[in-house]
């Protein structure tokens, strides 16, 4: 089923088929609520950085799947909770961020969420900041209206708290209170916007149930929670990490090309699960693609479909032609003379590159340029092994070293090379 064709409570079947259901309240009662009419559903994202990362995409798409099924999404950016930090899944306390940094992060993440969900002006859903109702809340009011309804025994039983208490570092009262703040978020969204469902990753289950209990104790209403398993790769490592760093949704932090290449290189065993959980491709199509891929894994058709779907979803499908052609130039032997200017612009951001005055390029000696950009230790080294160095993919032994007007691809670019892997792109300025 395509997400856009899943309506009402059928979204729960779609989630189950995609492996996106782990912890939940009564699914029968939740199905009845979803069948009764549009059900506001929320998921929260703390602004601990100025971008969300690839691991967050599952949570965003949880909201998107409910949105496509006719249920208004509420994307919460935690301007208040972000000042404290969620202890869930962490062994140490987060470093506090100052207000200006948090504000900038909150604005950037809000833009990302609005690009993937219908939560902008005039949208079917909402983009909210929990600082709106948390900041004006006085300490005594918070203790009376929230703290009185939650026992310390209950909080100590939550995995996120118990795991930290068992460590030598312990947990501060500040982080201990995070659960109460998130519980209050659910209660406020229920009161203000009729929100009856919170979704998140499985590490948030304790916080979600605290919110469900708070709503019930304060109002007598029954609301719902649902979590999806955290994405872990087949080898047990955390998904969305590349050499210890996040793969970010922001193109300034992780380029569309780098995201595409990361996904193009995921292990075969991860392809089906990631297609199901990180794309809007219908379930049966995901399974068909995965089966075809496993029958001929050398073609990497599954990874390519995954990379196209996720990169196109996050950055827009218009970036895909240049991203794919750039990959073919770097890894598949596509001659650089056969690609357009937009692909060369993309390569200039991915490869070592530098600018030169146009007059300094036309008529230059490639031997000199290769030494200047560091591809050769000396001019003599290039002259002794001309076949090992190239201009626009043609080695110097075949073409000579003079750079002519015709060597400036699209009037701007010259690609210098050493062997098959080392490259430097010169870009004409002016």
C-alpha cells in the first residue's frame, strides 16, 4: 500500500508491515480512535544541533504516514526540553546549549520539518515549540499540576532513568525531570489541540507512558502511544553514522551526494528494512525491490533505489541527476567531458578543488598545475611518469601538458588527476 492510499486505522497495518511497531497501548482502542476521524498525532525533536540526522527520518516519516492517512501531524521542536537534554539512551549528561544557539537550532530544524510535513502556514498540521507553555510555568504550579500526579517509584522504574542510576555518573535532578516535562507536553497538546497519540522511537516509551498517565490522571481521558524500533544496521551499529559522524539532513552538513553515497553503500542485509522504514515506497514494491536485489546483489539495485528515494525525499528529486552522474564520474569511469555544468558544480564541492583566474588557466602548463595543487611532489615527477597524470581524464603522455581553451569544460572547469583515484578540480574565476 502506498502511504497516500492508506486511510484511517489502516495506517496501523501499514506500520506493522514495515516493521514500525514495537511498544504500543491498546491497538484495538487506537484503531477505533483513528477510524472515528482525524486524530492529531505528535512526535518531538529536541534542537540539540542545527540539523536533524538520517536516524531522525524514521520519526519524521511516522508523522508523514499518519498525515497521508488523514491524521493531522504535530511536529514539536523542544525549545524547552532541549535546554535540559533527554537522558534516554545516553550514558552521560548532555552539555547545555545557550539560548541563542537553541533558537538558531530550533529555527533550522523547524524548516526541515516543514519541508517534509504539511506543518507550514495553512497546513493540515502544526509546528510547535514546547517553550511556549513551559517557559511561563512557575515552579510551584509545575509541582502542583504535574509533579503531584507522578510518583518517584514510577520514574525510577523507567529504563532511561534506571540505566543512568546504575552507572557511576548517575543522573542529575535536571535530567531526571525531563520525563515530567515531556509528559506535560502530551497533556498540553491534548488540551490545546485534541492530540490523542504520541509516536517516537522505542527509547521514548517511558516518556510516552508518563504522558499518557498524566493525561488520564488530570482529565480522565485515554490517549495513546506507539513506538517504532530504533534503526540498527545488520552489524549492530547505529544507523545514520558515517565514520563516527552523523549523516545530517542539512545539505550544508552532509551534501546530497554524500548522503546518496552513504545509502548506496549500506550492506545488502539492510536494504529491505531501510526501504520499508525510510521511504514512502509501497510495502509490496519494497519487498519486490529487495528480492530482485538479493537475486543479483552485484548490481546494487536495492541500494540505488534506497539512495534515490531517501535523497530525493530529503533534498528534492531535482538533485538526483547531477548526484548520480557525479558518482559515475568518480566511481564508474564516466568521462568528465560527458557531464553538464551542474554536475561539475557538484563535483567542485565534493572533490579537492580550487579557483584560478581564467587567464591563468588557459595556456598554463599542466605539469606546473599538478605540482601546485599537491597531486605531484615535483614537476620532475610528472615529467618522468606522464602516463600517470591526466587532464580531464586523458593522460599527459597522450595529450601533452598545455591547457588550452578547449580544456575548460563548460568554459570553467579543468580536472587534474593522478592515477585513478586522486583528483583536483580547477574552477575558472572571472
